[in-house]
C-alpha cells in the first residue's frame, strides 16, 4: 500500500495484486474484470458520441415534391 501511495507502483498493477497475496487465478479474474470495465466505458462513450452526432443532424425539410415545376 505504501508503494502505491508513494507513486512507485500503480494501484492497478499486477505486482501490487501479487504482493497483496492474490493467487494467479484471482489476478486473472481481476484483470478480466478491469477489461470488462474498460469495455463498458468505451461502449458508453461511443454511445454518447453517437447520440451527440444524431442530435447535431437536422432532418431535411421536404420541398413539397413539385421539383420546381
């Protein structure tokens, strides 16, 4: 914990999990959960950007169909 607080090791690092006494299986599960969380964040951000793009697009107004005749 002190190494993380001092900024020597990243809190999400594999070494920290090993030092905390997690087994290989537990470390793999933590890594998988982190990947899932990252994927959800990317999905949510893309969804947000897509919604913003759709809001920026204004539908074209119909011209009445007479084609200027």
